[in-house]
């Protein structure tokens, strides 16, 4: 760039869609990336992921990671394969979560017969990424030459999630990553932002509000009890990261307060089991209420009836475990993982229940179930859905429409422009209008591939 006060931002992917976060910042002779996520939809990895990045990976100085969800980290091995040799920066838990998530994704993608996975997702590239990785604490400032300063604020979305705050030429630029649905049972609230000049924010739930939070625990309790009375199996497709741990914590409370009858509860996901161990290790990042319960002696991710089934044999044996029972398994949108076996086995019977507790992306099996589709094709078989389909949206890990507006309100007096990312166009555009109407701010919805110049 000719002018040192200008920064160019390219929305390489992750604009006009929820997944594939990858944003390039260029200015004053430096190049930074924010996130390097997998583009997901019908498949764990869409074909687009195999396209070359629209920049020379070897010229990037630093890759900043906002959090360990695969749509924010999933193309890091590919970035390495294309020659990236810079620094990678994140919070401490994000690095450990990434290590587990990338290994799991490599395993999932190894079944993709259409693509030569080894070239982009090799164990060597994952290892190299981790060797380039440095961690910083929330609030710790990282100064980079040419006048850039970076730090993370807690976004309250998953363990380790951070908003990236950039100070350059006395201007403040914030990339929110995903914003948590605070208050979360486990995590601290999203930190407030102020004095921001340019805000790049997520808009996943830009056009919708969640159910009331108190509702959701009651609804969970009711669904568990109704399924118990029908002597059925309750299957819950769960995102292994955060949602599983929140759910375990809430079921822990229901069990320990005798609010639900005793039954077997299976956590049927090796990935979720590994991630739960990381949550236990880093419980110091939890909110004060959760910390108080832990310090009172409660193991919040462990209760009577809970069985963690790591091996395939243990997983297969669940089918023979007596009803009523509960099975939590991944993936959360039913686009892979052990949940498919359970859906095949349990969806055809009216005594059973499937409970959807998270965002179901367009094109996924989870979205079809959510839409009430009665005839599904699962693992090569036609399945007629007779099970009860229940939904609780209050478990979303994302701020809803009203709370996104509330988040912006703290900095409405200074913000020059807001770029709405990581949302489907309908959602992002609705939020843009709502922000303009409610706060009088300038909100814009870029499309994938678009470049903007911000004047610092
Ligand atoms: Zn996320």
C-alpha cells in the first residue's frame, strides 16, 4: 500500500456464509491473517477447500487464531502446505484444542476419496503448524514491528476463544471471531468493547433471537423425562467442543439434584472425551459460579450414570444397553461421526427422541431433520423418521440478534464502520439494517473475495 495509514482487508472466505473464516490484513509492509478455517456445509470439507488460497502463503507474517472451532482453524495444515512459515498466535487453550481438532479432522477427511488429502493435511504439516505456534494470555499485548499491537479479549464463545484487538496508528480494529451466548454456564461473559474504529463481527444469528435461557434447562429436563416415560432412547447430536461440556454440566446438575430419573447417559465421542479433559485442565478460565461449584468439590463433568465410550466396541455395545437411555454423539450437524449410526438405529421408532441443540447448517442432515423431513438417506439406507424431533435453540454458542446489537452499542459512538461476517446473507443483511436502525451505525455486509480499504 502506498499510504502507511491505510489497511487493506480481504474477506478471502467466511463472508456471506457461516464457515471458512479467513481474513487477510495488509498494510505498512506487513501481512496478517485472522483465522484459517475449513469451509463446511453438506460435507465436512467442501471442494472449495482444495482451491489455492488467494494470497501467497509464504508472504504472511502472522496468523492469528480467534478460537479452536474447525471453521476457524481447519485449513492451517493447507496453509503450511502452501508454504506458510510465519508465526501463529492464539490463547493457551486454543492451541491445545486445535491440536486435538486437527488430528480429528485429518481422520475424518482421510475417508474423502475425491481428494488427495495427504498433500494438504499431512501429520507433518500439523506438526509444523504446532511448532510455529505461540500463545498469549488474554489482555497480554503483542507488539509487532511497523507499529502494530495485538491482544485478545475473552469472547465467551468456547474455552480459549478471543476477540483480536489491533491497535495501529492510534486506531482500534477488532475482529470478534465468534461471540459467545453470554451468560454461559461455564465461560466468562463476552468482554465489552469500546473506542473501536473498525469492527469485523460475526452475524450467525443476526436475524433471530434464542429462547429464554431458563426455558432451555426446563425444556431439556422435560424432554429427558418424556423420553424416559416412553422408555425410548434420546439421541443428541452434539458439537464436541463447548456444547458437550455445557450439556454435561447441565445434566450433572439435573442428576445431582434428582430432577431427572436415573438412567445410562453415554458420551459416545472420542473427540468430545479428549476435549472435556482439556476443559478440566483449564477450568481456571471458567466463570466465577462454575469455579465456586468446582471448588466446593463437584466434578462438573462427571455424574452417576455417565459412561464415556471411547472405543468402537464400546460404542457398538450401546445399542444393546437397555432403554430408557441418552446418547450424546458427534457431529453436531449430523454430517459425520458416530451420531449417524445412532440416527440410523433410533430415528425409525416413535418411542425415541432426537434433540437438536445447535445451529444446523444449510445442506446438512441435521438441517433436514430440523426441517421435519420424514424420509432420510443415512449411510446408504433409507430411513423413515418416526422419532420425536425436538429443538432447543437456547444452547447456541452464538449471541442472538438482540445481543449482537447490545454488544455493538458499547462502541456505537466511535465505530466508523462495521463489517458483518460469518453469517448467511439473510442474517447478515437483517443485522446490518437493525444496527443502522437501532444505533445509527454504518454496517456493511461484504461478499466473499471482496477487498476493502480502511483509513487509519
Ligand atoms: Zn466458533
